[in-house]
C-alpha cells in the first residue's frame, strides 16, 4: 500500500518532462486521490517515557517519506473513560497552530476519542523570538507550509499539502485501529488552513462519518483577497489541489462553520464549496465569532453537530427551501430542536465579504405543518444576505446568497 502511493507520486513527477500538461495534471490528481488508500494504521511511537495523564498522551505516528527521509507526525491522542466503544474525531490546526492538548480534552469530555495532529513537522513546545510564537520542530519532521501553496513547483510528493492530507488520512486509520473507538463514527474538523485541509480530505477519505471545515474552504482562486491574488493564475492549484476538484465525492454530512466578518476566507467561496458537496450539510455563520482555534473549539456548534450525526446519521437541522419573493425572504428548515428566534443578516456593500458591513434585521420564525418557516423583509439595496436561526446556544444558517 505504501509502495503504491510512492509509485503513483513518483510517476506524476516523472511524467512532467515528457507529457502534455493535461496528462501531467491528471496523473497528479490520481496520486492525490490515492492518498485515500492509506488505510493501514501507521506505527505509533510514544513522545515521552512518562505515563499518560487522564487518558491523554502525546505521540508520534509514522508519516510518508519526504525527500527520501522517513517522517513522523506529532499528535495528542485522547480516549474518554467509557465501557462502550466511542465515536472519534481527527483535529487539524491552522496557521500558527499545532497539536493542541486542550482541543483533544474538549472532545474527550464529550465522549469522543480525539487526535489533534501537527501538520508542519512541529511539536507543541513553544519557541519565542521575532515577535511571534512558533513551535519547536522535531527530528522526524516533514515539510512545513510555505505561504499559499508556494511549493507548487516542487515534486508533488514533496509538497506540504500532500503530506498534510496524508497525515489526516493516517490519523483516521490510527483511530479506527483502536479497540475503544467506533470506526463507523469518526469525523474530521479543521480550523483555517486546517479547514482547507478538511475540505480537501472530504473528497479523498470517504471513511469519515462527518466533517467540520471551519473558516477554510475550496474555490479560493476566486477570493477577493490574498488567496485570489496568490491562486488566480495557478493552474496546478485549480486542477490538482483545489478542494473543488474532489468535493463532489464528499458524501458525509458536513458543518461549514464561520462568521460573516471573517477576513481570511470569504463566504462566497465557502458557499461554492458546500453547494458542490452532495452530502447533507449545515451552515453556521455566527456573528462576532472571531477567527482562532479557541473560538472554534469554544463554540458549542461543532459538538452539537457531531452528536446529531453520530446519533441519527444526519445534522440536527436542514434547509429545505430559500427564496426571495416580492422583497420578502422565505426560508424553511427541518429541525429536531426547537427554534427560538431568527434574524436576517444583510449587507449593501460589495467586494470581499469579510470587509463588508453586516446588519442584523428582524425576522419571524414559526412552525407550520412540521417545518420551521422564517420570513423577513429584504432591505432595498441589499447585495448579499443569509438567515440565521437559534436554538438554545446554537446557531444555524441558511445558504449565503448574493444579489447580482
């Protein structure tokens, strides 16, 4: 299995000198998709000699070879104290992050086995200097991220995203191999760059029972910020790495979690991503959420979504219809939880969604014939909008809509 992946990756590189670009890119797409075959659990190594603390322990597991050298992935692994087999989740950090022990603790407290992986060859030992925090690299490190897909000219098997995706798939295989874990109910959640990785893995590893891409998405070549500037003319990104290349294979339920004011990832690119994924979905655009790992793991929405999928196989809420008629917004939802309120979020601005001014307007929600129906007046001059509904401390959103 390992040899097959290496052979395909090597083939993709060797073809570059002789094949037509379309054939070359097709070979690379095949090599990326083949990462989903990494189903044999990687070998596990202790990160230190001390005993595990409260069911949590730092570990290494074997990654793919990088530039001919073996690599390992640093991670925090946690198992809750349960007599029955438990669901699980793979957690993928974003830029400036690492394998977070606290993130694992949060999921373990809710009855999940969890593994938080470090995808840039780092540990969780902080290094200070230069005005920003970083993390100490370990002796078996693979590639670290360079800008926005800045290593696209490198051989495919040496690129950072190739190894980040492989590490995520291998972490899934590792969790599934543990007797305490229910392999049918393992999800994946990634924050920021981890959301991009999650959006990518969704179309590669069909074993995941659910996915929670947070902030990050695909279709970033079209973003009206630094993502678009870096990727607009990058054919290799658009045809090999953009999650949109494979998102049509993503049939697991997904929660697309973000906020309207996010300065890194635009709502329109996120919407292009979730509309192309055939699996059931929820969207949660939470005003004021903020962009950070802590903001992502402190909001209750990811846990409630995972619980609903583990229990019933589907999200607790689903949008059934969304329309504008005669200046009125109409949205209908099926929900297993009661909805206590609703709001229309709208903007009259243009350009990148994170720089627009968003206004919250009143909306009415009522239960009619077993469905929750939201109505609101769409203000004149609105250029984009979506509907939010609330249940307890949870937020769910309609699709994001642009008015052109």
